[in-house]
């Protein structure tokens, strides 16, 4: 059968591609794989979801699958994805399940499995789950079926964990800050404001009225306009926006100017570097991170390692080498001393703590790096497998020689579509646009199908 797991679990249009039947079957298959590996105790799974209306029936289906195959389930309710990861570890669960499509529009949904410890399930186990789909199996009966219990302490335990990461003895490390938080009408709508207020900040909240249909709709980390407007209207020190499942975080400074994931990573890398806590003085970013990030951190003696696009590839490098900070331009930032995945609220807390400790505004802190103009051109309808074409390689080399170390060129084939992405960074927007369009023309000519 074709592979159904993508880079972040199983996603699709809820009730069309991602159906209740598929969710049930995935629950059964995951339980069967789990039970084959656990013999000394009854397996336990925790299940959390975001605010999408489809999360209700998908949660019911996946839980039914798990319990029918003999796995006990704790229902966490609405909780950020990093909260599910934390509680998978804290509650000593064998499996974590997240029902969310993150920053995607409301009609989509997804199912993501986490292994013991709250880490992303590896490719091997995803393949085992896929292989188990639709197979005949021996159904437990009587006392052998799983029990399903609502867990009462979800928000409180996750919030306490986040606050502990600030390691501040007075318990109010963010006192004096006035902050706007955009919760994307998603999973952080309740716990997000509580955490910032408990840390001492004055919080103005927007995007925190989920109705099942409005998640990510014109708000959150993919729509920073309302956040900027609220920061200016309330005279706030800064604003932070998470996405629907709160594993990403972007910001705006007190003038309403966006602060992206590269700038956030620069702020946190310098903080850890000065504290002597940045392993091997290294940050892991992706090939899409701006050259300005590399230049700024290089000046501070910090190395930036490049990973392929996708948080799983950032995590692979971090886990392999023990690095403590990594992330993406999109705001998916991983602080591995405190989390096994990107955590938008954790990121916001630590950027705010940096503001307090340095007595600098977010604008000053973000100014440590100068973002080079970046132009991205998508070229559809081409053979993405032939980017090694001799004439195209020569055109890229010519463009790189023209930039002479002041910019860079990246050709990235799509993983799923007949599409090649041309990304160019240059000292001026005009030069970046000109070089990108010139290369896009070569891609169209040489890779036409």
C-alpha cells in the first residue's frame, strides 16, 4: 500500500481523506505494534487534540481503536502538541497521540504518534503501523480491553513545566512586561495566557475564542497583521503568535515589525552561548534560514549547521550530536533541554526572559542579525528529478559567482509535486529578484516536461 505517513504524521482533509475509519484503523494498528514490544505491563497511551471540530470524532475513533486492542487511554483534551509530548514523558506513557493539523486550515486534520519519552515516532515504527493496517487480528475481550479515562491535570502540569524552565526563584521573572499573545483560536487559547500571566507579564490576548471552525483563520503565526495591530493599539512591549497546535512561535516588536524564526533563534543562541550552555557553540537550522543568521552568529563564534527542510531533520542532527537549540525560519524552535519538539509558548517565555535579563527591547535583540532580501520562485510543471542538468548547474554557478559570497542560491525540488523552488538571497531585493527570475527561466527551459 502507498505510504500514508508524511513528515509529521498522517494528514488530510478531515472526513474525506482522514476518515473516522482510518483513525480507528490507525489506533488498532498502533496498539498492536505497541503490544508486540511490551510484555511486562499493560500499555498506556495519552491522547490530546487541538480545537478543530473534526477533532471530536477523530479522537473518538482513534481512542476506540487503541482501547479495543487492549491499550489504556488517558484523554488530555485540548492541549498544545508540545504539551502532549511533555505529558507522554511525565505520565510514563508508552504512546502519545496528537490530533492536529498544526498551522493548516480548519478543514484539515492529522494524527501524529509519539514514542515513550514524548519523542517523534521513528520511520521504522511508522512503517510497522502501516503494515498492520487492515490485517486480521485477535481481539481482546473482557478485562483485557483498554480503559479510557479523562485526565484532569493537563493544563496545570504543562504550565508548571513551562514555568520551571525559567528557573527563577521569585516566580515572576517577566514582571513589568506588557505582552500581546495571539493563540490562533487553537490549543493554546486557555493555557497560553495563564502561563505568561503566572510568569508575571501583563497579557492582552487575541485569537483565543475557538469555536471549532476558526482555528488559524486570519490569526496566529501565519497571519501576523492582527498581532501587530494589537501591539500598537495597547502600547505593548512585544507580541507573540503561535499556530493552531502551538508548536510554532513568531513575534512582532513594539513597532509592529515582524520577528521571524531566524531572528528568534539568533536571540536564543546568543543567550545560551553567553551562559555557556550552547553545546559546541552550534545551532541547527535548515537550508531555508537566511544568510544573515549565519553571518550574525559567525561573528559571535557560533556555528550554524544546515539541515534539510522539516523539523524532523533538525531534530535528527540535534539528537545525533547532542545540540540543544535548533529550528526553522517558520518559528518551529526546539530547546531540547526542555522539550522534545518545537514549543511556541516555551519559545516566547525564553525570548521574554532574554528581554528582561538584558533590559533590551525585542527590536534591539532581533537587530543582532540583518536579514538579506530573500526571493523564492516556485517553478511548476517541470521534471524535479533533473536539477543536475549541466546547463542548470552552470547557471547556478554563474549566479553564485555574481553574488561572490554576499548572497546565496538554493534550488530545492519539491518532495511531492512536479515543482522546483528557486531561492536567492542578495544584498538588495532588486538583485535577488533578478537572479531568481533568471534562474527560474533556466529551470523552465531545461527541465520542461
